[in-house]
């Protein structure tokens, strides 16, 4: 196959015309969920301002975002002392600003600018919250997705912007409307494959013997006071089956990208998987279920199939 043909297939995959309605349904669902999650973490984020200075070790991304205020030489970007730490009042102000641009991104006022501001605000606040030795990763995929939406023609439908322009975009398609959602789909495949590879690299096939998952269930359920998790941690045969199901699901999720019809199998399984983890361990991966919106052809589901130039 010639390079020209390969390039044509590459651009055809990423930039084939896609419905703007699908993009904006995803915008509403994902931004709405991120806004809800951010509001729910208000106490967690703002409480960081009261922690001792000795615990403050800002993440590299936080150092980068606050570069003009914390510069102390090149070494300070990664491992040196960082001079800047926002006050409690400033954190409060930044939180309110992030919520405000989240609302405008949700309803579609200056949609793309609002999306980028919301992504940056969410990233800054989350990076600050994790700059005190407590690191997690569930929020990263949602923040990346919001930033990708900001680089797309989001806001052409289901927005105040569209209403103000008095344009009907419900059936319109754009070659730039599909790539952000396709990118999110690939990110899911990579994240799940990485999770399966990490389990096998650290524990090998022993990870599926059930005892490893029983241990994590018992520890997290005890820490969070979750009765379901404690009960599950005592059911070895069931937990062993769940261990195998987890590895198989994560290692084969990429098949959805090759055979899109499989989404109707994998997405319900994934939703059950993440919701079950939340109720058994209080692991906060529920937003990933909302991100599954990127796999659903919303315009077709709504019946808008006609192409409009």
C-alpha cells in the first residue's frame, strides 16, 4: 500500500465527517458530570490550603501552571523547592471561577473558550489537591476529554451560542467533530490495556488466583466502612471469577475499536464493572461510565441521519 493511500486512510479515520449533535451531547454529559464531581470535591480541595507546609510538594503540572509565580531556577520545575503556594482565599476564588466557566461550558456560552478554561481550572485545582502526597488518577481522563472538546467545533448545537446565532445544526456534520471522541475511545483502550499489563507485570498469573483482589477488597472496604466489600472479600470463588473477568475485560476492550458493534457488550460490562467497584471499594471511577458517551452514536440514536454541508 502506497504512502498516499495510507495517509488517506489515516485522515479518513480521524477526520471523516461526524455529527455535531453527537459531539455536543457528549459535551453536555461529560462537562455536567465533571462540574458535579468538582462541586463534590470542594471540601477536599479547599482543605489542602490548611495543611502544613512540610507536606507541600507540588506536582510538576502544578509547577508548570504556576510558573510565573514560583520560579526558582530550572531545577525547581521537577525537584527543587517551589516558592509559590496559593492562599486559602485564592483557592476559594479559583474554585468559584472554575465552577463559573464550567456552567458556561455546560450551557454553551463562548463554548470553546469556556471548555478550555474549565479544563485548565479543573487541572489546576486537582493538581493542587494532589500536591500533598496523596495521588490518584480517575480524574485525569475526564479533564483530558474536556480539553479535547475545547479543540473541536463543540457548541454548534445544544448551546446558547447556537441559539444566539439562530443556526440549526442538529443534522450538520463536520470533519472536525469526530476526532476528539475517537481519541477518547483510544485512550480508554490504552488505559485498560495498561491496567491489565500492569497487573500481569507485577503479579503475573497469580493476580487471577483471587487472593490479591480479596486483599484489596478487604483493605479498602475496611478503610471506607463498606459492608459489600467486606462480604465480597470473604467469597474466594466469586472473587477469583471477578479477577479473571477483570483481566479479560481490560485486555480485550480494544476490540471495540475494531468491531464497533461490540460496544453494546463492553459498555454495559464496563459500567457494571466501575459501578460495582464504587459500591464495593468506594473507588471513584464512576465518571468513566459517563465518558463512555464518546462511544455512542447519539445522532443516530436521536434519528438525525441526514447530511448537511
